[in-house]
């Protein structure tokens, strides 16, 4: 019995230790979340497939340099084929002709084969080789174009990866601040409930009017609504993080992340002129993509110019084939039957007149190139505006944070004073609670400004990364 009890105890210990290990495994650091994002994010997977398809397009374009070879094999079985030879009696032929007197030939009875018969099977083999010789550079330019498109797809993947990693960090920072704010909300809620209880008792004793009690209840209800909204926002942030990383049913307890203050400080202390130059330099992935799109339009223009009127494409075509009752080497005397065919052709194809469609197509491509240049400049302007806006947000938030800090310090002194007055009977508990609630409100405002500042700093970091 004792051995059985020990065995059960060991099993229980093993089970609990397994649960403990699983719980530890479910805690994700920022690096873990990034790894899951790179592995599971559906947007990244879609862009990766787009890049893979673009590499196939490059291979297809390169294949246009070489020949295209087509081979056709066919076989036929004829059930009612005339497979027996046909002989003709020579005497019957002579007798059927009215000969002049004395001219009728004398022949002995003999037969002449006029039809050998055929076999029930018939085979045919054909092949064709098409080799482009001269295309006015359209093939080479197409290869360059598809290579550039593949490079753009690669940059799109990399840029999206950077963007999603930045979005993940911003959501994690937001989640941390929301939890800090909701902790203060809960503390305020506790004080407000105490204030409502005190107000109701004071109203009964005639020390407060009904209006003051109602205001306390309104304040309590407002905190309840705010707490509910924050709770829902936390759920939304966790849901968005789950979508980004592909981790289902993610909770705050599973996330181990804290933004280092040094990271924010380093961004705040950046040289702003250098940051503007860096954000719009050609080394930035978004600017690289726009520049490559401009180059792609140039290549498309060259390809269009190679297809205008009176610019012929030249290609060599070789065709050959064999047909017979049996495949070669099996059929008797196949080499002597002359069933082989072989042709060598030189093809020249050019558009003579199409109503000016190809010329207008060139004009469209030139217009697309100009539009790409405009888009690049517009993107640089937008980046500059965004950076300036974020810098202004950082400066304003820092001013407000300093302001809130001063207000908090002043209120802390006021709280101590009110507590001393309450102990000596010169103030009521309601006055103490009101000042404490005001202090918590200012702390919440400070956290909100810190959140806005950190989001602006992280946005700046993304733009210059």
C-alpha cells in the first residue's frame, strides 16, 4: 500500500512539474515574439510567395534567349485497314482493250501487284525548334525588368518585416502603459467608492448637500466606464499582437517586455537634420523601391520602343518529322522509304501599321516614368513632414511630462497638508480623498503623455532605420 501511495505521489509531482515547465515555455520575450512574427505572419508569408513567383518570372525571361523545342508523337490503330496486297491479271487488262487488227500483244497469264497493303498501325513523329535571332533588345530588357521586379519584391518583404516589427514594439509599449494606467484607475476607483460612502453619510448628517453626493457618484461611474474602455483596449492590443505573431490566446502574463528608457533617450537626442537626411536617403528600403520602380518604367519604355512599326523580329525555325506504319528502326526498310521530312525556315515579323497604338504605348511608358519620379519626390516630402510632426510631438510631450511632474509634486505636498489638517480636525476625509484623486488623475495624464512620446520616438526610429 505504501509503495502504491509513493508511486501516485511521484506521478503527481511529475504532472505538476510538467505544467510548470509548460507555463515557463509560454512566456515570450521580445525576441521570441519577433521570431514568431517572422515565422507565422500571414502578410510576410504572402510577400515571400510573391517574391518566389517573381524569381520564376526571371527564369522564364532568361529562357526566352534559348530555343523553344516542341515534340509531337502520335499513333493510330486502324481496325479495317486494307492490309492484304492487290494483284491485277495482265490478260484481263489486255482483253478489255479494243486493239487494232494484228496489234494485240501475246502474253502469258501473269499477275502484277498494284497495292502492297498497309498495316493496322500508323506512327507520326514531329519536332520543331524556334530560336530567336534578333529582337531589338526586347529579350535582354525583359530579363533586366523582371530582375528589378524581383528586387522590388524582396525589398517589399524586408520593408514589411521592419514595419511589422516596429508595429509589434509599439503595441507592446502601449500594452505596458495601459496596464500601468489601469492600475491607477483601480486605485482611483477604490478612493472614489470611499468618497461616495463618506458623502452619503455626510448628507444624512447634514454636512453635505445632495449635489456633492451626486457629483461623487458621477465621478465613480466615469471611472468605471474608463476602466471598462481600458480593459477592452488591452484586449484589442493583445488580439493585434496575436495576429502579428500568430500566437493564439495570448495574455499579458505571457509577455516579458519592457522598453528601455535609454532607447527613447537616444532617439530624443538624435541630430534632427541628420535624421531627416538619413530618412530620405537612397539607402532606405522605401526609397530604394521607388527608385527601382522608376528604373522598371524606363526598361518598359525601351521594350515598347523595340516593338514599334517597321522593327522586325527575326527567328530561325527548324522542323522535322517521320511518318510510317512502324516507328523508325523497327519498320523494314524504313531508311529507304523516304518518310522523313526536314525544313529550315527564317521568319521575319514586323508591324507595319496599327493606327499608332505602339507609339501611344511608348508615350504611356514615358508618362509612367515621370509619375514614378513625382511619387519618389512626394514620398520624400511626406517622410520629412512625418518626421517633423513626430519631433514636435516628442517636444510637446516632454514639456507636458515636466508639467505633470510639477503638478504631481505640488499635489503630493498638498496631500500631506490635507492629511495633517484632517488629523487635527481642520479638514474632512472628503477633502483628503479629493486631493488624492486629483493626484492620481495627474499621474494618469503623465503616463498618457509618456505613451504618446514613446510612440512618436519609435515611429522616428522606424523612419530612419
